[in-house]
C-alpha cells in the first residue's frame, strides 16, 4: 500500500462517519440507560448540541500554551488511532493510513491519547485531576495487559501483524472469526476492553471528575469540545480494532455500525450488573481473571 | 664402661627433668631461675660425655652462667611483683 | 584450667612429631659426607686442630659473623631499651646500696686481671683446644660481672665498650673481606700462612678472628650486663 | 645413650613450652623458654654423637690420618654453639623487654598486656 | 661487578662503624644512608646484569671452600630484585624516619642496617642453618626497631613477637638438625638433590618443622596475632619494612627456597595455608577501624596470596617468576607506600584519612597503591593475576581460583571503602591530623612513581603487550598532569580528543563497533558539553571520566580476552571514581565497585575457564569452547556482564550510584556505561550462542532475567519519590528489555537490543540531564517538592516530554521502533511466557514516566520556586541536541539500523528486516516511521494551531487561579497531588516491592561482618594465646599432612 493524495479526503470521510456514528450511539446508549432507570433521558441530538455549543464558546482565560497540549494530545490520539487502522475490510477507500504501521502501531498509539489526557489533567493544576490520572493510569496498565496478550496470541495464530491480513483470514463465515477460533484471546481482550472504556465497574477513575471541578471546569469551551470529540472517536477507534481482530471485521458500513454497537453494549451491560471497583481491586481483578486467560491464550494458541 | 656411661646419662637426664620440673612449677621465681640454671649446668656436664667440650664450655659459661645472672639482675629490679 | 588442657593437647601433638623424629632416627655409625670432609680436610686446608673452631670461624664463618651480630644487636637494643628509661628518670634516684664486703672487693681486685687473662687464653687458643671467642668472651664478661657485683654503682665507659665492640667488629669484617682478595673467598682464613699444625700461630687468620670475636663478645656481654645493672634505682 | 639424651631433650622442650604457655608471669615464661632452649641444645648435640668416638679435636690422641674414624661429627657442635649464643641474645632481649613492661604497668602478668588485639 | 657479599659487608660494617659516632648523630645518619645507597647500588647493578645483559646466576663461595662444606650464597635475578626491593625499602624508611632516627641516635640506625642486611642474607644464603641465623638476626632487629615508636603498647607487641620467635627457633633448630642428619648436608641445593629418597620419614618430619618455622615468619593465619599487633603499634616506616621487606620478600623467598627440598609433595600444604590466610585475613580486615591494623591484615592476606602462588609453582612453569614477582612487588610497593602514607596522619581511624582530601597528589598515591593491591590494571599484580588465573583454570584448580577471587573481592571491598572515607568523610577541621614533612612526602610520592614504573615494566615483560601503550589510556592519564588547568579547557581538550579519536578510528570499526564506538566517543562528547557549566578546576573529574571512556573505547576493539578484561577493569575503576564524586554517593559508589569487581572476577574466571591455558585467547575462540565447560563459561561471563547491566538480583548498586552521581555524571554512567555490559553480552552470545546446563537453556534463563528486570525495574521506578532514582530504576527496566532482546537469540531480538542501545543512550542521557538541571535549580531531587515548573523551565519540559514519549514507546518517536521490532522478534521465537512480563512492564513504564513529567512540570508551582530560572545553557544544549537526534532517529532509524541488520544477518539465518524505501517490513508486519510522523504531526499541528487561533485573545492567568471544592485553594503545597502518587498501585502490587534482593545482599554483608567480628576475637591480645595458636597451627597442619 502506498500513499496517494486521494487518501486524505477518504480518511476525512471515515472520520466524519465515525464521529457521527459515535455521537448518535452515545446518545442512544445514554437513552437506553435512562429508560432502564425509568428516566426520560437526553434527546438523541443532545450530543450534537453540546459539541457545537462548546466549539462555539470562547474562553477568555488561558493557562498558557502548554495548557493546550492536553486536549491536543488527546484528540490526536483518538484521530490518529482511527487513521492507523482500516475501518472497512476490502475497501481501499476506508483503509485510511493503515499503511503506516500494523497492529503494534495501533496498540502503542492508544497510549498517545492517554498521555495527552494525563498531561492535560496535570496541567490543570488541580489535585483531583491528578488523583484521577493516577488512578486511571494505574488501572489501565493492568487492563491493557490482557489485550496485549490477546493480540500477541492472535498474531501468533495468524502469523501476521497486519490488521488487514487478520481480517482477511477471518472471512468466509462466522465460524472463522477469532471469537470462535481463539475464544480465550477474545475473552481476555473483552475483559480488557471493559477496563479501558471506563464504564462501570471500572469507572472509579472518572469519579473525581463527577464533581464539577477539575479538568471539566478548567477545560471548558473549545478545549472541552476537543475532548468531547475524542470521547466519541476514541472508543470507536478502539472497538474498530476489536472488531477487526476478533469479530471478522466489517466489509460495509452497516456491519460496521452493528458490530461496534454490540461490542459497546457488552460493556454497558456489564457495567449495569457489577458494582464499582476501587482501583486496587480492579487491578487485582484483572490480574486474577483476565491476565491468566490471556496467558492461556498465548500458550495454547 | 659403656653401660656405666649410659647409667650416668640416665641419671643426668632424670636430674635435668626434675630440675626442669622445678623450674616451671615452683612458686618462687628465684628458685625457678636457679633450677633453670641447674638444668643448663647439668646439660653442660652431659655435653662432656657426648664428646663436646666446646659446647660444654659455652653452655656452662653462657647458658648457666650469664643467663642466670641476667635473670637475677632483672628479678632484682622487679621484686615488687611476686604474683605467679 | 582449660588453657592448660589445650596447651597439653597441642604439646601432645608436637610430642607426636618428636616421637616421629625419634622413632625414625637411626644413629650413624660413620661420619656423613660433611663430617668426613671436615675430618679429612681441616688439618691441611685450615690448619686448625679444633675442627669445631675451624667450622665456626672459617667454614661457617658467615654464621659466626651473624652470631656476633646477634649479640651486637642485642646489646644495642638492650641499651636503647633500658637507656631510655634511665634517661627519662634521671640518675638521681639511685638508691643506697650496702657496700660489698671487704673480701669481695679485694678478691675481685685480684681476680679480675686473672679472669681477663684466662679469657684471652681461651680465645687465643680456640683453634687448638676446646673453647674460643665465645667462651673467652663470656669469661671476660664475667670479670666485668665481678666488678659490678663488687661495686654496683661503678660507672663503666659505654664509649670504651662500644669502641672495642666496633673496632673488633670492623676488623673481623675487614679480615673477612681480605679473604675475597687474598684467598678463596669471604672469611677464608688462608690470608695468612697456615703455619705449623698444632702451634699457636697456625691456622691462618683463625686465632686473629677468634680473638676479635672474643673481644667483641666480651664487650657485648659487658655492655648488656652494664646496661642491666644501670637500670638499678629506677 | 643417644636416645636417652634425645628423649631428655624433647621432654625438656615440651616442658619448657608448657611452662612458657601456661605461666602467666613473664619472667617465668622466659625461664621456661631457657629450659626449652637447653633441651634443643641437648637434642642437637645428641644427633652428632657417634658411639665410642672422641671430640673433634686433632691432637696426639687423634692423629690427622685417623680423624675420619675417630671423631664424632663436629657440625652439630658448631651449630649448637651458635644456637646457644643466639639463644642468649633472645633471652636477654626478652628480659630487657620484661623489665620495660614491668616499668610501664607495674605487673608481669602477660594477660595484662593485651590492649592490642582483634 | 662488585661481589654481592659486599651488600652484607657494607650493611654490617656501617652498623659497626656507627659505634664510633656516639655523639655525631648527623654523621651517623649520613653513614647509614650512604651504606644503604651503596648496598642498593650493588643490588641494582646485579639486577641490571641479570635482566639486561642476561647474565647467568652466580654462586658466591665463602671460606674458599665449596658447598656443602662451607656456606655459599646464590645470586640470580630473583635474589637481586628482592634485595633491591628490601634495601630500597630500608633506604626509604630511613629517609622517612629521619627525625626519629636522629632522636634515638646511632644505635637505632645500626639496628636498621643490620635488619636490612639480615634480610639480604636470608635472600642470598643457600644454607639452612645460615638461614636460621639471619632469621634470628631479623627477629632481634625487629624487636629493636619496634622501639622506634613512641606508642607504649609496642613493648607488649615486641614481647609477643619474641615469644613466637622462641617457639619458631626451637622448631627450626630441631628441624634443621634432623634434616642434616637425614641428608648429611646443610645446603639447600644438596638437600633438594637428594630429596626423593632421604625425605621419607624423619627427613620429611624435619622438613615439616623447618617449613612451619619459616612459614610462621610469613605470618600465616591463624598464627599471626603478634604480627598484627606489631603492624598496629609499630612505627609506620618499620611496618612498611616489616610487611614489604621481611614478610613479603625475605620470608616468602625463604619458603620458596626451602620448597626446593620438599618439592611437589609440600606445595599443596603451602597453597592451603596461603589460601586460608588470604581469605581469612581479608575477611577479618572488613571490621577493622584502625588503619594500620587494616593494612596489617591486608599484608597478611597478600603474603598469603604469594604463598598460594608459590604453592602453585608446579603448574606455573616459566611464568612462575613473572607471576610471583608481579604480586610480590605490587604488595611490597603498595603496602610500604600505604604505611608510609599512614605516617603522615596523626589519627588512627580509617575515617580520619579524610584529612588527605585536598591533596590530590596524596590521593593519587593512595589510589595507585590500592589499585596495585587489588590487582587492577595497569599494575604488575594485574598481569600476574591474569596469568595465574589462566593457568589455574587450565589445570582445573578451580577452588583455588574461586577462593583467590573471593578474597580479592573482600580486599577490594575494604580498600575501596577506605578510599570512600578519604573522599567523602567530613574532615575534622579543629584537629591538625595531617603533617606534611617534605622528606616523608618525597618518600610516599617516589613510591607512587615506582609503582607506575613497575606497571610499565610489567607491561613490557607481559606476553600480552603493554597496556600503557593504549592511546586512549595515555590520553586519560595525561589529564592527571593537566589537572591544574581550568575545567573548561580540560573539557574542550577531552571533547576534541574523543572526537578526533573517533574520526581516526571509525573506518576500522564494523557496524556493531561503530554503534558502540559512536556512543562511547561521540555520545560522551555530547554529554561533556554539559560539563561546561562547571567552572573552577574540577580536580579529578577528567582523569576519571576519560579513564572510563578509555576503558569503553578499548573494550570494543579488544581482540582477545586479556585486553577485553583489562578494558573492563579500566572502565570499572574510572566509573567508580566518577560516581564517588557525588555528594552522598559514598556507600553507593562502594556497592557499585564491589558488584562491578565481583562481576569482573566472574568474567575473569569465565575467560580463564574458556581459555584452558591458550594465550592469547581471542574472543572468537569462545565459539570453540568444548562441551562440558562451555555452559559454565557462558554462565560466568553472562552473570559478569549482567552485573554491569544491573539485571534484577544484581541491581542494588545501580539506583544509588546513578542517582547520587553529579549532574553530568549520571548520564555518563547510565546512558553510556551500562552499554558496556550489553556489548559484553553481545560478544558472548555472538560467539557462544545457546548453551544449556543440566537441560536448562541458559539463554532462556536470561530471557526470564531480562523480563523480570524489565518488570520489577519499572515497577520500582513507579514508587520512587526521587527523580534521579526513578530514572535509575528505569534504567534497570530498560536494560532488562535489551537483555531480553539479546536472549531471544534471533536477529530481530538483537536488532531491538541495539535499537535500545541507541535509544536508551539518547533519552536516558537527556532525562538525566534535564532532571539534573532541575535539581540544580530547585535544590532537591524529591519530585513532590517541585511542581509547575513548566512555565519556568520550558526547554527542560520539552526535553522531558520528548524523552518520556520515546521511553514509553509511544509512536511516533523512536521508542516505538524498538517495540515494533520487539514484537516481530518474539513472534519469531519460541518463547512465550516471559513475554507476559515484558508486556506488563510497558504500561508500568508509562506510569513512572507520567509521574516524572507531572509532578515536576505540571500541577502547582511552589512559592519557593517562583524565582527559578531555566537550567544552565550548557546543560540544556546537549538536551536539545538529543531532541533533534531523537526526532531524526525516529523518522529514519534505517540510517543506523540497516547496517547493523546487515551485519547481524550472517549470524542468524536471514531473518532480517526489509529496509527498502521508507517502510520497514518484516515477515509479519510493516512500519513506516515517516508516515506515522507525518500523520501524527499533521493532526497535532492542526489541532494545536486551531486552539492557538481560537484562544488568541484569551488572557493568561496564573495556574493557581483555579477553583477547588468551590473555593480558591490557598497554598500550592496542598494543591499539588504528587507524593505517593500511585498509592492504589502500591496497594495492589506493593507486595512485589518487598526489597528481598536488597535484604539478601544486606544479610550477606552482615553475615560477613559478623563472622569477621566474631572470629577476630580469636586474637585475644595475649602473647601466650598467640603462642598456643602457633602451636595449634603446627600441630593441625601436621595432622592434616600426615593423615593423607
């Protein structure tokens, strides 16, 4: 695969689709959650409103240029991640810039955004933000481990690191999905996924931010808009990887939407069922349950 | 003749050992010194039996004579201490 | 008690070594190589009647030089050791000693020259008869001893003693060195003619060396005695 | 006869050493060592002795020609002579030290002179 | 040529002559010196005659009669050299003791002369009884010379010595007479000639007694309490003589002579006694606090070592003289030098030696002596020990080898600890401890000069070539002379020198050497740029740093094991001095040098085992090492190298050493020095490949070690509050990765390791520099005391930011390349389980890195830091260079790596990467650093620009202008969440942090010290006890020997 200029508009198109899908899906999930809780919930377009509003707002104060790094890093992480993985299998148009690197690039680029978030929070100068970061990073280290193991297991299984080739190997029927050919890896990866989307029971990380202080207060207006955009794009980018690796990928946008939604719902359901963990509990939980599965996946493949 | 020499030697040997026993066991230091000198003197006589007149002379003059005197010189200077 | 026991134990071990030496010992009936050589060659090579003297002064002269040096060293060190104490305390503290008896005083007056003469005889005749420099030296020293016993406060000239010591030592060395140039090697006695076997002036340099040794040893013994006696009163 | 002397010598050595290592009085240690030295001398002389022979002095009784079969080994005697003199040197030195030690501490107990240790 | 007997004659004659000079002390002193000088001249002439003109050994007959009927002396090269040593030692001591001798007068001078003379006699004579006489002379003279000291305790020591010598002379006389009886001769050569038949039974016992008696004069453990008391209390100049000349030369040579008689049968006994002394003395020395007693123990140990060499004579062959001479002279010169040095000080505690500080020449002398004692290059003992160890290993005498190395390590331990005291302990200013009389100084310094002269000489004689000819080493040493120049001039000279050397030599390097060479020479030049910030003279810095770099430079070009090891020692010592310069680095530098030397000794043992006597042993020959020993060689070398890379378990030296070092030293030791271990491992693995021991594949074990290091190193870094410690622990983790890559034993693993070599150099140097700069400005290294420095130190922030992105392996920077190759590498290998640890350590690294940047730069600025300026220019400059370098290396890693890849491919079967174009492809995946960089940069720049644009009018507010719990926080300290940052993590995984390893090593140390402390009570100080010990020694040796 080589770079061609046309890929730039294509990539932007992918980005646009993903952004819209993400906004709607988030709202939809929120709505479902509200309904389950016998509340009315937000309108489907609420996220659009928020986003547009925030992009429109102008802040009159700034903590200096370094202050920008947080949101910039964050969104670069999210957008970059989606740029580096092919979204639609077999479509040159929606392969984005995946020629830049393979699975390992995606795996490591995840941290770029994390770093950005952490930097931004730190720069806010707010202790709660820092506490949140310390918890979040602590948790993410252990949560990412099963994923890494699962990816290694899959790479071993398919003898390649190229996402496209992994998807290609899963074509020709649902029985060829990694979900069935290597269920342990998938199990490990999905447990890891729970941890990384920061939904219950692993959302203690965000808890300090539930109080309306810290980054959300300091990062308002356009900064917040960038971060909101990222919170839409980033999970999807991650789920794209999951979909490609474990669930046969998607050869058109419809399948794409469906698969992403189902993966997301998995996390949501688990969140509803389990109580919230403290950080050290969740670390142990990953260590005791998810990691061994990942190890098994690596050893048995 | 030879038997006689042997007997005399044995006698001297016993005498020396006895004197040595006195030298190392007796409470009074001055007696111990005298006994050691005696050992030496007996030895010098014994050297004569062993056809060693040079050694005998030396042992007598130096071993039993001078040494004993030196002992007493020093003993005289440290009389204060009679502890064993 | 434990100490004694331990000492006994280890001495028992040492006794074992000695027992081993004894049990494996077989007395010679013949002279061994070295002994035979001395017996056969001393007379014509060295010219000394007393083989022990020949060995001491010539064959093993280096030992004897060392031996003399041992005494020299001892005398020197004793002087340092005891001299320091005296120097520190000063001599004023000397206690009054009872005067020795008349008999001893007079006797010693008579005896000292005789004893000195005897000593000289012994070391000059060392190559012929039993005795020699060491024995003679000891006899000379006994004369000094006698004088000391007579009058403990008598002051001996350290300087004289040390000059005698040094001169005799240097001559001893000098004669030894002459051996390198005039004869077969260091301390070779054949720098002088060997002379007639059995006479006083025979055996090359042996009588000279032994006399020097006698002087030196006498001086050294005397020095030790004097030093010990001068500690009196401290 | 040689054996008797040798045994005596060894016993004297052992006794001397025993005395030197068990008596805590310094002077007595020196005395004991002098006993041991005498023992050594006896052993040395005994080694050189050959039964029935005479002193290694050539005179009328022992003509030069017969020396090799008439005299005993002169070497050990020469050695003993040296050893005696050296022994005296060491003993004298020990005595001088003993005196000095007494002067320092007013005691002759060897156990008292152990500031230097470990 | 003057007859050598004149040495004795002059000594004695002068002693007698002094009798005339009763009141002329000055004249007496002149006579003494003149006598010693002429004696030395004679000995020197003979030595030249033998050494240069190749003269044959000569016999000197006395009494005009041939031996055995008269005493004869023997003069060969060994005798001449030893006599020269003894006499010079005496001469120097006489000069040194000028005042004392003048005060005590001619008597002491004559005793000194006789002492020297008698030692020469011991060396020359070939007659056992004559030997006895000279020994007695030496003993008595010793008893006299002890009195040189004012210390009243010496009297007791002298008396104890006399007790011992009484027992010794009894044993010796009995031995001599029975030996005479058995052999009919007193001549050593005669006895040796007839030994085979006559030395049965009585003869053997007699020999045993003689040997034990003479051996006692060499002060073997445990019959040596008296000697230590003398060493402690006597005049230092006499102790020098007693140790160097009497025990170290004369007694030892007497034993050597005596062994001609006993021959091979007794060599094991001597070896065993020597070993016991060497090990025990050095162990006991660990707990000494008195300097002279410490030296005494060291002396006992060194003489023990010489005895071991003598005992191993049967296998040393033609090397015997060279080896024993090297060790003996080293001991003599160094020990005498140290004793003389000790005389300059009036206090006796080891810590009081801090008074030497501020006297670079004295410190240089001390270092030379210590290096000589511990057998470091380029001193003779190094050459000698190398040859010795090689021969021991060739003959499979491994226990001896091991014990020698262990004891040497112990010795290095207390000597270097002592050196640490000198450099680091507080001086007591109110006391005048040091007195510098010029004649004493002259003696000490000329001894130091002699030590270097001997180093040169032994190098010349060595079969391996003279180490002193190595250009980098000379360059480093030349800075000793330039040390008076201002630091900046020296800095420029160093940089110019290193760059020039690289320019000249790089065409001859292969790609692997080139990478390491570039880091070692150019890389260090970049770090040295930071050294421009130090003004003043910076005494000692440049020789040490350049010594380290010289070692590194020599390491990569070393062709054979000898040069490799020598270079290894150079870099170890250089870096030790560097590390020791840190403010609080005394204990850390010590543990560094002990671990390093321990590792070095393992390497030495490994090479020795591998070489099996082949000399020189080319490194390539490691490949030909045969099966049964190959894995052991591998094990030894690997552990040795892994000590340097601070693999977990052997890592405890690293954090302190790296953290406490100076600002510009930390990057050197971390960024550069650690690579030496990796280079060693590469050489090892390249030549030996996979080895298995008892069915365990050793590379697999290494893989686990690497993974564990990566994991635990990173984990420990997470919990550090001290920024430099954090970086130090991070180095442990990073080296774990590299080790892991190497242990994978495939091309990609190696490539990754090399990538780590470059990356780690760049970012760790950069981070250490920025943290150093910050610590300099804030005055603390505790991160929680900082915070919010981003605005004040933006350039440092950028460096750290780039650094942590690179370290964590996040794209687009070069750290990612390492990770990418790593994944490809493990896909190719068969090992799966250890990966897990590597996987987890990546994110953990992220934790500490974030903490690094957060707690320092982000959060709230503390009030006391408000006036802080950016770090000094010279510290920033290299950081900015690194930033640029990182970027370049991130975009086009192929610049360096493709050559390495090509170089490595012959060693593995074509598993390399494809470097066509800008995209790098492997069997499994692809990686296009350029596109990644462009994509990320474009997105980043767009967003950043947009934010800048929309906020163009925004008003800048202070960072503290925030709302917190609906209030304005009132103090930055309470608002900066930084201390114990990852508390939840500690709760979850803190159990892994139990310092088991540290505790293990501490326990080992405590154990050693307790053993030493307990067993030294054995020396009760009672003269009788010493006598009993001597007796016990004799009896026990007897029982052992006679049993078998």
